[in-house]
């Protein structure tokens, strides 16, 4: 059994490395399709509009842009494994410095949004299953179908218009009030750093600014969680052991929470990794709408300006994050469902 587990993780690790290499290769090729010549690539590295041919030639020589594309790709991969993601062509600082700044900002609200999304999905899916084909079930169906049909940018815009501009109860954009001085960077997470420093005005401001991006991400994805939870719960409630629990005289809620809920949650655990991937993708749009300057905002700006190194590096980081999420999901799945065996 131990050997099976060992070889299982080795296979997963190999698959993860191959997936990352293919992912980076595809983005690498796409960038070179958009910028097909060394001269075009060099102009992006330089930035601005005032440069000479000598400047272009110097950049081509410095970064090896005139070498075959496979040599450039191999050199990039070697640097990645060394922890060198290159120099950002827009800000002219190492990409790792910018990612260290932007990643915690995005993770802070995305993780909260995922927790809220899963929680809402479990609650509404359970309600729909318990009252199948009755009024609560119909209400839940209408709610999740509406949010499911809306793209995340539309939800974000509606929340922004309703709560920020019409009701005026939440701020419309930014990470915090620009008039406030940010606390010293300790962890990189604004809320945590503000709490550690005891800067409660900034702490309150960050929380208020975070609400709308969280709601946009959570409501954009809660529909699929609700639907899967409802279907799973209905299936579990039809099992013999659940019927036996009813025959023992237990109430509907006792049967559901004591006997049915754990098994009904199994598909939701599998869904979490996929939810994480969609949340990160949604963050790119949401951060641009709310001018929430995290990794999604950085990736969007990099794409608009063809910031070559930033696009590759951000894609790589997102790929690693999704693969890690899949690893954690596999472990949780095996813990929750003891019937799972590694082949």
C-alpha cells in the first residue's frame, strides 16, 4: 500500500511538471506569434516610443532574441527552475519582486470568495435537496441559474453600480482608501498586516473595499456548486441507510446532517480545485473592474502592454497554484471517502 502511494505521488509529480512545461510552451509560442520578429520583441522590452536601432540591436543581443525559438524556450525553462523569472519589461524590476507584492493581494480575497462560494453552494444545495420540487427548490434553481448565466464581469459591474454608486454603502474601487497610509509590509496580505500593526482604520478600509470583489467571484461560481450539491444530496437521500435512519424515527434534518451530508460533500471536494482555477481566472476581470491591484490586475495590464516576461511568469504561477489545489483536493477526497483506493 505504501509503495502504491509513493508511485501515485511520483506519477502526479511527473504529470504536474509536464503540464507546467506544456502550459508555458503554449504561452511562449503565443507571445512569439504576436511578436514574430526579434525587432518587435525588442521594442516591447525597451518600452516607450523613443529608441534607436542601436538600442534595438543591444536588446536583441542581451536577451538572445535572435536565437532559435527552442533555444530561447530552453533558456527560459532553465532560469525558471533557478527561480529567475526575468526582468519585467514594463516596470524594469525583477518579476519575482512584483509577484511577491501582487500575489498575496489576490489570494486574500480569492480564498475568502471560494470559502463563501462553497458555503453558499452547500447551504442552498442542501435546501433544494431537502425540499425537492417544492417552493424552496424552485427559488434556489432560479437564483443559481441567474448567477450561472451571468459572466463575472457583468456581476461585478452590477454589484459595483448597486452597492457603490446607487446605495453608496461600499467603496467602488481600489484596495483601500488612498488617503490612508498602508501599514508596513510583513506578510504581504493587507488585512493581516494592518491587524498586526494595529492600524484599524486601514484594516476597516481594506475589508470594505474587499467586499464587492469577493461577492462578484463568489456569486459567479456558487451556481455550479449549488447544482452539484443538490444532485449529490438527492442521490444520497435515496440510499438504503438513509431510509433506515428515517425508519428509526429521526427527523429530516437529523438524518441529513448525521448520515447524508458527509457523503453528499464528496463531489464538492472534487469541485474545489476547479473552483479555484475559475476564481483565479475571474480575478483578472474583477480586479480590472474594481482597480484592485493584485495579480489579476497585473496580468491584465501585462497583456495589454505585451509585457512578455510578466505574462509568462504569471501564467506559470497560476499553473502551479492550480496544480497544488488539485493535490490538496486529491488528499481531501481520500480522507472524506474511505472507499477511495489508490491503484
